[in-house]
C-alpha cells in the first residue's frame, strides 16, 4: 500500500486532532498513543483556519510543534492538506467559494465540504496550501502519505458549476444537436438552441422533490460532471504535492457505495485506495465485506487502507450501539482479510464539543488507559506488532467478479418507474451475499475493467449497457465464461436511451431471450420462482419486479408460481459459444436468497471454483496470496456463539503461533479470528 522501506508492519493508528487540545493534554496523549500500539496518526485534517488566518498570512508554528512531538513519540504521519473546510475569511471575501444546494439556495459559511469544486478561489488557495505543506514537511522521513481533503462529497449547483457544466457538455457532445439527440429533448419540448440555456438539474429545474427527474440523463450527466469536478480538485492538489514530493503517495478517504461520486473514476489517480468503514450495528457481515470489495475494486492490483473506523461507537446513526467486546478486533481483521494493509480509527481522542463529541475514540474524555476500549485497542496493537510484515502486499485472488456501476445506480435511482422499492445497491448485495456467504473469493469491479482474470461474471440490474460493454460480455461468454444478470438489465444505452431491439438490449443475444413487460409488485404482494428438477429444484420468493419473458434460444429453468403469468419463464439458461448465461427476471432479497446461493454454487462448480473453506453459518473465510506464493486463510466468527470449524489443510496459526495439523476441527470463540499460513503454499 505505502511503498516505503520503513513500513514493516500493518500500520495502526488514525485521526488525531491536537489543535483541539492544550499542551498538557497533548503531552499525555504522546504517552498514551504509543502505549496503545499506535504507530501512525493522521494530522491536519481540519486545520486550514489555523494555518491561514487571513489571505496573506500562513502560520505553521503550531503544526510544527505537533509534528515535532509526534516524531519524538516515534509515530509516523499521514499528513492531510486541511482543504476539506475553507476558512471563514475566504467565504466572506470570496462568496464564489460557497456551494449552492439542490434547492437553489446559496450556502453560508459552516459545516464542512462546503466549497464549490469549480470555484477559482477554492482551487487557487487549496493548491497553494498543499504546495506550502509539501515544501515544509515533505522532507520529514516519518511523513508516509498525503491525505488530500477528507471524505469528498456533496454536489454544487452554483453559477461556477453551471458554466463548467456547459464546457463539460461541449467536450462530450461537441454540438448542441448531438446533445439534444442523446438527451431526447424533444420530450416535453426540452429542446436546447444554445449551451447557455442548459440549467443545472436542481429542484428549481429538472429535479423532482424525490429522487426523480424530468430528464434522467441530464441528472446522470451532472453527477458524472460533478465526479470529474471534485476529482479535478483532488488531482490539482495531488499534482502540487507530487511536484515537490514525488516519493510520498497520495490518497483520500472514500466511502464505499456512496451514491454521489463514481469512485471507479478516482482509482487511477490515487496511489492507494483508502476508505472509512462505519457499518450499522445490525448490518450483515457480508454487507461490510461488500463495502471492502467495492473499495478494493477501485484499484484492484494493490492493497487498500482502512483509513477510519470507530473503536467503539458512532454518533450519527439512528441507534448508536456500542461495539461489543471483541467486535472491534473482528472488524479490523475483516478489513485485513479483504485486502487492507492498515487498521486506522477515527479518532485518537474524543472531542469535547460539536457534532462528534459522542463519537468513539481510543482515548475517552476522561483520558484514562484503563477503559475497555483502550485495552482492546492496545491488545490489537500488540497482535499487529507480532504479525509484523507477514501479510503486507498480499492480495485476494478471485475467479468470480461482480459488476458494480455507479451509472446504473444513478439511472435506476432517478428513473420514473417501475417501483420505488427497487434499489440498485440492494440488488447487487443480494448476489454478493450469496457469493460471500459461501466463501467464494469475489472481486467487485466496474464494467470497463478487464474480464480476463474471471470465469464467472455476475451483473445484477446492469441497466445501462453500451454496445461496447455488450460486445465485451458476449466475447467473454463466447470464450467460455459464465455470465449472470437480472431484470432491469440492458434496458438503456450509456445515454439512458431505451433500446429498440427488445429488452435486454445489448444483452439479448447472450441471454437468448426477450422481455415483453415488467410487473411491479405491491409491497403486500409476492410471487414465486418454481423449479421442478435438477440441483436448483425448489420454490423461492420473487419480489418487487417480475419480467414477462419470451425465450429465443434460452432453456426455461424456472417459472412463476402465480398471477396471470403463472407458468411462464422467470429463470433461463442459455448456451452461447463455449460459455453460458443465466437470466433471472425477478428480484430476490438478501434475507431469503436460497435460490441465489444454489445458482452461485452451480456456476462455480461449472468452472471448478472452490470455496476458501466450508464453514458454519456466520463464519467468514477469505484468502490473501503473496507474490511469492504464501497463502493466508482468514477465518472470522461473526457469531455471538462458539463455532466449530473443520480445517482440511495444514499450516501455522499466526496470531497464536500454534501449528494446525490439517484435517482437524478447531473451536472458534465468539467474534474470534484465526489467520492460518498454509504449509507448503
């Protein structure tokens, strides 16, 4: 992750905000944090106001003192550029820096991530600050990474953005006629005669009060544009830092399936992916696993960084339950199991005021080292120190890929119909859960990524499919791959124009069928998938949407159990070239996905894809593989009860140092973790 010869273990630490504390507290923290095993702190995330009190003055004296004391305490630094919140003087003097919200209201100073990404003022001063930080601190050997801004997010609808949007559209469509065609503006008389007539799609123009819009592609293009605009801010700072400190990697903390930014666009410009993991207390472990894999997939050739998690409790969720004893450790190892080379927290010391004063920290308000949380953090720190660099650089190896596409998320989110209950991310998760719960290695990738490493590609709700993507999927299957997709796939092209060749459009040939209609089920209604023979035999729920399907070359495997389309196809299988394709014309919830569990196993068996390990329910198994051939199996008990796990292979359990004889059964404590380095592998 961080290519620095001084990094010889999984980095351990996180966000520290000493600017909130006096010298006495800082001194105490410099004793407590190393005691907890912390070896890296993220500094300077929200310090712009302190570093630049006015337009002409920069004051680094306090940051100098902070850097000196952290260095003296033997800790490394992930140094932030502090550009997540512009100072108050800037908002007063240069109001173009302030965002306009989706309701058309100009924001005042306050909160964070409140800067317009297309503000010349913001771009000028953020880059200038990054340059000064690089010049001042870039030669310090314990600065291991640059952390640009913080949790980029939120869209702007101001005049700066409107003008920049026009330029973005000109670059994409070249002529206003081409835009009118792509946007189908003849609908409702939306035709444009000049670029300047195009409004930003806010609630005072195209957007409706809920997540619907008059012209979906206009909003989708605006989200694409805002992704590029905010990414441009990141790249400007990154370029400034790299010009002075080319040896120090740059990153920023992403937020998994965050709906406003297409993170696949960011991967090429980040030296490593980092992200913030805050699952809800009742979230399935497989949903957290999917979040890790979505992030890993943004730069799949490298380990990622767990930049933030809470050591105990969040403060912003509806119900902020404590992490039970052992859960913080379990979730930390789950991140490592999916490819993290760091374990980091927000935050080091609990704040006394404002909106995060009740968010968890290693050091509580009382500043003691004998709290439950501190002792758990300390114990994990000791384990990570003992592991050393054994796991660093190793990666998961998957032959199953799951496609996750922000464009499909946006298009389904903003389209009018067929059901408000149809949620793209939930549909993807139902399939991920079916793969992950059986411990099959899986990569979550973008439709534009290479398909070469994979034997099976699953693409739920692949709503927008360009001819290019359709051809790549056909080629993949022709060569012998297995492809699976669902209802709400192949309905439009990349411009959200509905296919006229029969649904599922560019996927019709490979799936060997066409869809005539789609029925939206009321929340009180349901249907079923009936399969009368074979390994998939059974009756399974069909919810939310039901496609009415006509096979061309496809074989009918399952039919609907009720309604006027009872007995008609819902699950079809098609041979195409050397490969095959599955089409499921309904939605299956992750809470009852027995059909998907069987279907995933069927596809895996066709290609000889093996589970990492067969485990009891609630026990997760993943594998990381080092370039030199060493293989590490992680076994994670997400249950509150002891689990019995059969281990068919021999090796050494790295946390305890005990040998594993092979073909044995081990007892795994509640929330327990095993990391086994396989023998002769």
